[in-house]
C-alpha cells in the first residue's frame, strides 16, 4: 500500500510517528511548564531574598566580603553536586562500580561524573563497548522473557483446545483404544496441526498485561525497600524506580548515596539486582508497547486511506537481500527440499528456528547451518556461471527474501514472538 501518490506504507508510518511524537512533546512541554514553572520562580525568589538579607545584616556592602561569599556559594554548590558534602565518597570502589553501572545500563544519573581529562576520554571508549554490551543483554533478556510468557500462554491455550476437543469429538487415539479417554500431554506434529498449534503465537496484549503487572510488582517492592532506607516518601521511591528502570536518570533521586546505611553491603547488592531486573523488565515492556503503538499508527493510516482512496498508489517493490532471505527463512516451520547437489533426505530439515531465546540441540544447529552453507554454495555457483557466459540463472522466487524495515533489533524480536493483527491490507 502506498499513500499520497508514491509514499510507501513504512514511510507514511514513519512520518505519522514523527508528527505524533512532535505533538506529544509539545503538549508535554506545555504541561510541565504549567506544573513546575511557578515553583521554580518561588524557589528563586526565596533564595535571593535570603541572600540579600544576609548581605544587609552581615556584610554591610563590603565588596571583598561579598566576593568571598559568592566564592563560598560556588564552591559549596560544586562540592554538593560532586557528592563531597553529606554524602559517601563517589570514587571509592563501590562508588566507581555504581558509576560504571550507570554507564552500561545507560541510566546516567549525573550525580557522578569524571573530572579529569583522561577519565573523560576513557568514558568515551568504555561507554561505547559498555553500552553495546548492555543493549545486547537487554535484547537477550527480551527474547527470553517473551519466550517464557509465550510458553505460559501456549500452555493455557493448549489446555483450552484439549477441553474443546473433548467436548466436540473423540480423538484418533481414543477411537483406537477405549482406555485412553483424554488427549495426551505431549502431542505430535499432526495433532498439533489439527489443534491449530503449529502457527500459534500469543497475543501481544496478553504479554503486555503480564509484563506490566510484573514490572509494577518489582517497582512496588523496590519502593518499599528504598523509602525507609533513603528517607523518601513511598511515592518518591516509586518515582525513582520508574526514572531508573526506564534509564531516564534525572539524578534528583539516587540510591546508595548516604554515608551510612544499616547492612550497607547487602543493601548495595540488593540495589544492583533491583536496578538490573527493573531495567530489563521495563525495556521489554517498552518494546512490547511500541508494537501496540505501531498497530495504532497502522489503524490511523488505514482510516486515512479509506477517507482518501484517490491518494493510494500501487505498492513499490522493496529491496531484496540474499542475507535477509537466509535469515528469515529459518523463522517459519517449513520443509526445505532442494533438487540440486544436496540430497533430498539431507536437505529435508525443519528450519523452524526462533531467535536465541530457544535452546536447540547441536544436531539441529549443524543441520540448519548445513542448509545455509549449501544455499550460499549454490549462489556462488550461479554467479560463476553468469561470469563464464552461460546465461543468467533464473532464481527461485522467495517472498521471505524481502528486506523488511525493522527486521532487526528489539522491535523485530518482539514482533517475531507475537500474533500481530495487521490492519492494513497489503
């Protein structure tokens, strides 16, 4: 589908999302200006009132004393922001570990920052590899948590299908033997296909609901720990949890910064695991929510197309990539039977491979890679034949070789696991 006489669906979705985000940010700016501006003005007025009162009563227009006072205030502000006053040391080993944790997790509270030129240079290199590893860790966690939730939902779905099958008609195994009155716990491929489990995937809305509940439980339990130890209210602790778990990291509230805590070592360890688990869960929830937002954008585009049918144009072909064909061909359970140099019995292999959230046997791994190497060998042979002038080899059409936007990254990981109801007719 194309819109506006040549604007493809993906481009239309991108532009629509940019417009929605711009409006969302403008509305947010107006909202926070309304909420926070008055308090900012009152705090500034109160500070300058105290400052001028102190000057009138104690300095009596002494210029040198006023300069020293300003120097003192400036030094106090820097010391307070760097954690020197009324806080624990920032650059002992626990403080340094907390600092690198904010780098790898991309939280970046801002309460601790290197002051030396060498330290800032090291942050660039260290942060590059650290953030890359952190994002990879979040993506792998995303695969596994969605796979786990999908397994739970699939088990529930299977139980429902078993009950429905018992009510409607007896199974084949029940017809053979009167002793087996119920469906087996483990079904073979044919039985799964009859029950509709071969291509079944969980709904994104159920996974989003479970992730939301799990994230709320973690945040509430963490807030119950932070509130008494840090001296915050429970709502302030909840606010800190969201800002930290979402890797926003304003720095107005930071945990483990006081000088003394009861059981300080256990508290720091618990704080580390809470932040890691919370960041992983919120990262997964945000990516699942982005799929729901994308469906909403698709719905808006569909409505715009219905209201302006004359604006639609034929769909432009997407770019093709042999690499994406090899990658995407392993996502669906299909039987590959080739008629070239590969023997049929060797190439008839189940290529139903998920992402790395699924454990596979070494035999399956080697057989899948054997097919991929064979495909690459055939492509090299065809290219060599074309160079020798034997004429072009007609490629076998493969719709999965289309390079789809968003085919990689966390959005692709989440989309692969879910039953996505597309609202746009392609």
